[in-house]
C-alpha cells in the first residue's frame, strides 16, 4: 500500500525506527505517573495532616475516573482525527502537572493535577499502544505490546525509586518533581516533531484481514469484512455481551483495582511499621520494575502459548503477592510480595491487550481497546475508593486482604469462562 508516495508494510522489523521512537515516548509516559507512586500519599499524610485514608487516596480516584473516561473517547477520536494529534494533545494537557504538585497549598490541587494526569495517561499511553499495534500487524502483536508495557512500567518503577531517594535526601517536595518538568517537555517534543501518523497501517491490515472476529458482531456471522459497529454496540460487546471481551475487561479492572490499592495504601501501610521513604520507594519500585521487565518475555510467550492461562495464572499470582504482603509484616516478605505482584501483572497486562486485538476487527480495534481501557483504568478509582473506605473502617490490613480475594476471584472467572483467543491455540 502507498501512503504519500511511500510504500508501507506491516511488521516490527519493517517499522523498527518508528516503533523504537514510540517505545521511548512511552518511557516518558510511564515516568509521569511514576512521579507519584511513592511520594504523594506521604505528602498527604505528613504535609497536609490527612488522617482519613479515603481522603488521601482521593487523588487516585480522580486520576482513575478521568483516565477511564478519556480512554473511551481517545481511541474513538484516533480513528477519525488520527493517532498523532491525540498523542500530542495528551502531552500538552500533562505539562502543568509537575508545576501544580510543586506549588499546591491545598490537597484539592492534587486532585486537579491528577485529573490532568489522567487525561495525559489516557491519551498518550493509549496512542503508544494503538500505534504500535498498527505498525506491527497481527503476527508479532504480543511482542509489540510486551515491549510497550516493558518500557512504560520499567519507567514507572525507576521513577518511583528515584523520587523516593530524592525525597529521602531533600524533601517530599519540590525536588522529586523537578524531574517531571523535563519528562513532560521531552515527551511533547518527541511526539510533536518525530512521531508519525499510523492510522493508514490499520487500514492496510483491515484490507488483509480474514479473521473470525465477525462472530463478535451480532447478525454478521461469517462475514469476512464486518461493518464497523457503533460506539454503543462496541461498548456492550466489550463490557458484557462477548464472553472473551468481558473476561478481559473484568480482569483488567481488577488488575488496576489492586494496583490502585497498592499505590495509595502500601506507602501508608509500610510507613506505619516505621519504614523510611527511601525503603518504601525501593519496595514500590520492585513491583512495576518486575512488571515492566518481564513483559518482554510474557508478551511474545502469549503468542506461543496462548492468552487465557497466562491471564488466569497471572491474576492468581498477583493475589498471592498481595496476601503475602499483609500476612507477614516484614521487609523481606514485602519485597517478595511486590515481586510476585509484578510477575503476575506481567503475565496479565500485555496478554489482555493482545487478546482484545485477537478478537476485534482492525477497523474497530482501537475503539474496543478504548472500552477495555475504560474498565481497566476505572479499576484505579474503584480500588482506591474501596481500600480507602475499608482502611478507615476496619484498618489497612483488612483493605489489603479484601483486594487479594477480589483478585483471586477474577482469575478464577477467566479460567472458567474465557475461551482461548489466539487462533493457533483454539480447540479444533
């Protein structure tokens, strides 16, 4: 296919330069959210004197709700105005975040900052995912998504660690957030001047597409080129009508539910045992670092082994890590728990995205991903809210235990209800 006089081809090797640039951009996207992983809950407790855990985690609720809603519409917008414009807009909206956190004199401003951060993450992370899937086509999808999530979450882990270290040397504010100013400008400049539009790659794939995804569209069974469903139809398919898409959406929601809990409650839980901010930062770094690094392997592994059992097994491993964290209140157990939670999330995260891509037709894949990411990132808000309320009523231990049980139930649902989505591993 020719685009602007140039021949375009699907594939990772064929598009390595642009793919690598998108990996780098996603490093900066991950660093933006990593800025808050260690330090912000402690700022709420120590600088603003907040006692209520629900009040402290309110910034995660505002982040999660905003990101979820924006995911839904960012993906749809990218199918009409293009991926690059949405990516650049996300960076423009994210620019004020570190400045607001540095100068905020009321906790309310942290909620405002996280509304903007939610928009930034929804637009930028969604686009780096969609643009990579556009470029590589169907054959190396798991590898592409593994590399994307590897870059993003390794950056989250590194930034969680470095901000904790900076805070231990200087203060909780403003020094850890100077880094965020440079990150935001770097991401914007790379996206604006070097990233290229990829929507025409999805158009090419759609022309070559001969999958059975039409089975997910009502009254269109067997058609090789199903009509593009409406937003409402796509939302209902991905939310409850299609058993595979539902399984992915609920697993994504619960995955980020436990991540929202760990983001808001873990720093306060560890600090209640007298752990210093630098040590807390180290624990907080292990989880996303393991999550990020291992996705390089779990993504392509799902292309070989299939999607279903990596997702189900990963949720169970996450549940075990969370349970260990609360059952044995000691630093080595906390480190091991963080490692297990990272391993489990690495098994789940790129595999869920690949499973969504298996099912959805290229012409409406971005919208389907948007619906999935809506439910997944709503998990941040639900997890923070549930864990904050339970922590206020029954204590932080009870909040963490409840989240471990919910994570286990989610994995069992996948094991029982989901069918394999990778064609090579479907029952004949």
